[in-house]
C-alpha cells in the first residue's frame, strides 16, 4: 500500500468531506473556496455522463469505463468507488503534488472513498455533512429538479447507508442553516491549520 502521509516540512492538509446526495455538500464546498486561501478542491475522474451544466476538467474528468479500469489497474487512483452504477476516482499523483507544495485539499467523496483516503493519509481531517432530517433531504432532492422520482427514491435509499457511516468522520456537521454550517466548517479548517502549524514550529 502506498503511503500518502507527506513528510516534507511544508505540506498541505487533506480535508475529506462526505455527505449523502442532497445534503448541501457541493454548495458548502463552493462557499469554502470563496472564503479560504491556499485551498483547492480535487477534481475526480468519473465514468458517468456529464450533466448539461458540467464542464470537463472543472467539475469532473469524464472518461470511459475502459480508460478508468486501465488507470485503476496501474494504481493511479488515490481512492476509487462505485456510486449509483458509475465509477469515481481521485488522481494519486495530483493529491501528492498539491500537498507537497503546501496547498490544502478538499476531497469531496462518498464514504467508501473516505475510508480508503483515511487509511492512505492518517493525517487527514474528515468531515461528514448531514441534513437536519430525512424529510428535509427528500425535499432538497426534489427541489434540485435534476432527477425523476425513481432516481430520488434510489438516492434516498442510498442516503440511509451513507449516513450510517457519519460516525467514522472526525467531525459531523448538521446542515440546517447554511451559514451556520459554513462557519462551523471554516472554524474546523482554521483549527486544523493552527494545530499543524504548532506541530511544525
């Protein structure tokens, strides 16, 4: 197993953010990027088709199943997982190069990928974002207008499995009021940066 506990004197922190679909993870990550310096979000490879608003290389690296399997066979992924019948993976070389240059990374992944990432980088900080209730989650999924009822039902069934892994994270955030949840995450980022700075001085 590769070791991604980067040992340079100046390196970034890996923040792993996980949530069930519809919990507001992407909106919170976008807001974090606007408020924080020296932090970026990892862009995953995926075999699923792009949505209308998504751009290759910005939202995801869209790739074929055969190419994804070839990359995975060459051990090019830091983590990978199958979600809703599609495959997702994070470039290992990209993660390593960014951390070594002192840039913090947000890894926005599902619980399967989060488990892998924590094993490979024990110095990472993991956060799990939960909706205030299952009913609120369903309302948010319907309000997005991206999926039909059958897909929403499947996402709700998957959400129960996702949320059962919340206790594996270092921090759990309830996204009831968006601004409150955002401030809590920003406080965690500041705290982790201070802890790391104190360890290296």
